[in-house]
């Protein structure tokens, strides 16, 4: 899907979206789990293969679906629980640029930090999507999506762990 100038209010979260065209990806193993963080453009898809089936989350602008950006979501697949949290912040331009610059600087050092993937989109250097593996016990990741034309930063945090 080509870059579209959207805001957080235009995004849709789907736990059941089919695989989408991938621009780049990062795969990590965590015990019996296999995480695939997929950069879809100004959006992301995370797919976790568990011994009991697949867990997925997709955050994207979808022309065929209405906007839906929940603050929290939880799903269970067999003996595994997926928890997702989302925050939307509206920032002044200097703060948004500071955060974007920090992520871009870390991405330049990706060989030293292989658990971070950053994509830049559209004509604005402050429009980015960052995907980061934050832990393996439990398996966890974070995404950051910036929409500078609206001063918005959308941050998601997710984890998959055994049901206790």
C-alpha cells in the first residue's frame, strides 16, 4: 500500500488481518515462540508462531475498514496470552522531532542494536515507524508510529507469555 497521510484517528487495529505486503522484517526466537515484526510502510504487523497456533496484531490504515484503535487488547491462543496496549500522544514539534531523531540515531547503529528496525515514509523526515524487540522472557515488543502533520506519536507495547 502506498504511503497515505493519515492521523491516529484513521488507524485500525486487527488481530485477524491476513498477511500484508512487507517492506522489511525482523524475526526473533524466544524459547518455543517465533516473532516476526513486519514493517508495512507507515504501519506494522506482528506475528507470533506458538506451539498452539499463530497470534497476530496489525496496526494500519485500511481503506476497507473503519478506524478502530483500542487502548488495550488481549487474546488467548491455546496456552499463550497476547496483551497489547496503545497510547496516542500529541506533542509540540520540537519534542516530536527529538523523539524521531533519537530513534533514527539508534537505527543507524542497528548492527550494534539488531532488535530495532526503523522505516521512514512520505515526504516528511519525521514520519517514521519503529519496531523494537524489548524482551524474550516474556516475549515483548514495542512500536512507534509518528504522524508529524498532526504532531502525533502512537506507541504500542505487546507481549506474549504462557497463561498462568
